């Protein structure tokens, strides 16, 4: 097998994933075990359940990734693993597996930052990519904008003041009587509604130096649309919510307007021509269309990963891990995990 092969391992939240990538770009395999159905009954990720599921699935998923790539452990050049941020119990499962394999085979071990890996995922499928660029990472746990000089040099420009965008989708899905995860459920219902039917607030940053996000006002406005102004009232059953699809569509449009607007202003302020969008919410079709169209209107280019590489995966861990390893970032068996 030609090329320098890196096995990536990801277990930061509720996906157990492994992948083999050659030379930081060529994807040989990607295997993901999702826990979404397990957590759906609770309306969100339960850390204890996530950790136990990772313990059960981590080795079978690694074996599947190696088999799909048609390589053996002895063919690998290094092992990369997510070490931060994430659920600490989940992170430790992946890290322990990576340490064991690295020790047994005498392989270099590198730790990878989960958010930085999401940014790198947006570049891996591009035929050519030039830095610097702007990157928006938008998911259930993160909404932040970075200036990216190269795969290993990111500067945080701004983040959310309250909820992450994906978290807001989950909460609005609950208000509308939809399932978990909320993003796909809200988007499916939104296709039946009018995105301009209901006026919802849009937060705009007052900072002169960088972007900023807030979704609490939009979320509260949706609550009032569903329940009314009486704080003592209970949520109505889904079938009794008037204009339910219009609420979903208007909410989705409002979130996209905030994300796109802040990114465009940040890109122009930084003098950057390319905007990367990564993370689970980057799967949202309205966001992809709005960012692409409005960026093009200003002479900018929006770049998205394929949907499979927007959500948590190990391809991005192996891809960025190769760059960390080539830069001399081998950490050894003292490597630690951190939730922050």
C-alpha cells in the first residue's frame, strides 16, 4: 500500500468512528457507529450510555476500518485520536484503544483537536485549496469562527454567547414535538413551510473586532409562537400547534441568516476570500444554499465537506493527524484527554 497511512479514531460524543487516510488526504476507509437511536428516547446524549456504547463498539469499528481499507496494523505509519474537546468518558475510550494499539505495534501516537479536525475536513475533498481562509464550525456543541492560516494554525475570532446553533435546533425540535436529533427533524418539517411567514429576531454582533452569535432570542420567540405569552401555560400537543411547518421554516431561515451574515462580515473584515463551513449543522441544505449564494454575490467562495464528513467522523481525525505527525507532534503514551 503506497503512501503514509494514518488510522484515525474518534469517540468524543455519540459516534464511534475509525478511518484510514493516506498522506492526509486520500480516504481509504470510514466506519461510523452512531448512537443516535439510543439517545433519542432521552432527547439528548446521555454521557454514561455513550461511554458504554463506545466500549462495546470501538474495537469492532477499528477492525472494520482496517478491513475496508485492506490494510493491517503493520502497514500504518501513525495513529491519530481525538483528545479534546468532548465527553471525558467517551474520549478516554478512544484514547485508551489508540494507546494500546500504538504501544503494541510501536507506532507514533498523535492527539487531535476535534474542532480543528472539523475545519480540516472541509479541505480534504477539494482538488486544490489555498490558505488563509475563514472557518465556521457549527454543531450541537459548537458555533465559532476561526481565521485559518494552515491546517495547524487557527485563531478564534468569535463564538456564541449562549446556545450553539445545533443545540438551538434540538430545543426548537422539542418545542415543536419533533424527535432527536433536532436538526434533521426541523429541516424536514421546514420543507413544508414558508421561511418568511413568521418574523423572528436575528442577532447581529455589535463587536467591531469579530463575529458573535446568539440564538436565545430566536428560541424564545419560537416558544412564544408555540405556547403563547403565558409562562404558566403548557406546551400544546404537536397537532395543535398552528402553522407548525411555517414556524420550523422561519426558525431555520433565521438561524441561517445569522450564521451567514456574521461569516460574510468576518471574511470581509479579515480580507479572506474563502469560507469553510464544517460541523453537523453544515449538513443543513438551507445553510449550504444560502452561504454559497450570498458568498458568491460578494465574490467569495463557500466550501463544505460532504455530509458524511460534516458530522463526527474519523476521516477528519486521520487527515489532520497526518499533518500533526509530519510536524513532529507525536505525543507518546502520556497523552491525556480533556473535555475542554
